[in-house]
C-alpha cells in the first residue's frame, strides 16, 4: 500500500483532514505531520509516496520551502494555503504542483483529499495529444503527467486517427485545429462519422483568432474547446470536467448493460454484441457457437428454500461461468437462464468447455441460510452455419428443451451423433 503525506500545522485543520482521509483514502497509508522537520523524517522512512498535501506556510518552512523539497523529490504535491496572490499562485503552478487549495471551509478540504483519489484513478486513463508543435505538445503532455494520466502523442491528425483506431484504451483526445496532413476538423469527422469510437472524449485546441471556432469544433463532434494560450487552472478544470463526464457516462452504460444481481452482462448487452459478432462470423472460415443454459429445478429451490437461497445459487453459478468463460460473451438472459457466445470456437470445443463446468457444478454446492445446496444445469449448444441471431437462439432453445426432456443435467449439441451428457 503506497502512502500519502499530509503536512499541516493547525490542530483544527489536521483533525478535519484526518476525518476526511479516514473516509476517502482507504487505498493508502496516510501519514500526518505538523511541521517540515517531522515531514522530512517521515519521507526518509519509505520510498513509496504517492502524493502529498502540504500547507504552504509552516512554522519551520514559512516561505514554501517544504513545497520546494517535495517537488525536488518528485512527489505529486497539492498545496494548502490561507491566502495567495496571483504571482505566487502562477509561480507554484509553473513549478509543477498538482493544484492549490485555499482553506475556505470543509468543501475545500474535501476537494484536496479527493484530488488524491482522482490522481489514483487517472493512472488508468489514457490521453492522446495531437499537436504539430513539439513545444506545445510537450507542454500539454507535461500538464497531464502531473495528474498521472497515461500519455500518447501524435504530430498530426492522421497519426492521431491511426492511434485511436489501433488502441481502444485511449479515453480522451486533445487535438489542435491547424495540423498538417489531417486537421482537427477532419480528425473529429473521421472519428465521429466513420468509426465506432463514440465513447472517446474530444477536446479541441486552437490559437486561431476566430470567435466561432469553438462552436464549429463542438458541432463537428468535440465535447469541449480551449483557446491557446490557456492557464494551468483553466486547462485542469476542463480536463477534470471531461473526465467526470466520461466516468458518469460509463457508469450509466455499465448499469444499462449489467445484471444487478449476478454482475454478468444482461440480455441487452448480449443481443447487441452477438449481432456484431455474428456479422463478423459470416466468413466461411469463421466458427461461432452459442449455448443456452438453464439451472435445473430452480423453481423447486425458490419454493422450498426461499428466494434468498435462489439468489445465492444464481450468483454462484454466474461466478463459475465468469471464471470459465472470461474470454467469451456471457450473460444472464433472465430468471435462471444464461447464454454464452463462443466466437471463433467450433461446437465440439465449446461442448468440452461446457462439460467441464457441468461436472464442477454437479460436484459443488452453495452455502445459503437454508443450508448447503447442490444444483445442476442443462444446456443447448449449437454452431452457426447461416441464419440470424434469432434463429440461432431458437435452435439453442430447442436443444435445451431436449436436454430437459432427456433427464436434465446434460448438454445437447448440434453437429454430433449423441449429446454430451452425465447420464
């Protein structure tokens, strides 16, 4: 566990910060000191410091000497201060601090502490900077690195487009307007209208003297726009706003496509992904199999042991499917019914994987308030040769019905002379 250092000489403020940190910084070992001397001693004890929140004016470091020391140690530093003039603020930002927070009440202290968590989450966010000026590109990338973002750079729109299409993990694009080969408008147009990278946050940049430019950028698909030159604070505020918006959108997307009980994908997600993958599997050499699974006698479990026990069975079954089929599309379709799509896998190989899970399920049990319960499942497994997703689901459902009719706890498949079975 990495550490966060908080340096503050006020007993009242340190009490407030300790309370907030206890609630929000559970991922860190938080160390509190009340002087620069104590802080230096603590810093010498370990080398895994993630960030520091420090008062600008300490009794034994009245002119920001502790801030200078922390920046020399290359520790991300958030400055607390009672008052600050514009010149001092600009100097600190040029020095390389993450941010400064004026001591104006509980909200400001929460902001400072939560900023540490923001830095921690930023490590998983990748930003592409598309800018033909090497100096400007370095400046923007340096600002982003202060906040611990991953950085990718491109010298023109064509390079940026290739980078985005090659790397699905790019989350944010900062693009200049005037660039050779492909300008910012052309880049945004290509991304928004010709490709499916719709979840990419785009912020336009330009020094052009055109008051309508920001509107043009946003109408072409950008989420925000910044005129150059911009202040450190304006830049970080826009980036923080963009990241917060992106995270809210992704959380809404997750909720819309996730089954709340089991944590698996839901029917909506499965149907959308399956249609895309079936289209890709139209090539003659592309195999694709689909399995429909149903927990045997699930109504009996609910009726005799209660719905709480039934929920625990569903959760345990979902976890086993997630572990076994992590590289495939797994979803709870509703009730006790689940589906698995196996792109690139012929039916015989999918059947062997399913049979291994069937054996594990039969041999296992689930602890519930009603006691330890065992259960089994049946499955219908088919391989696509032609036809739509609806037809494939219908075929799998028919195979599942046959498995139930043949005694349950078995897998019925197409393309074989007999069913895979435990009978």
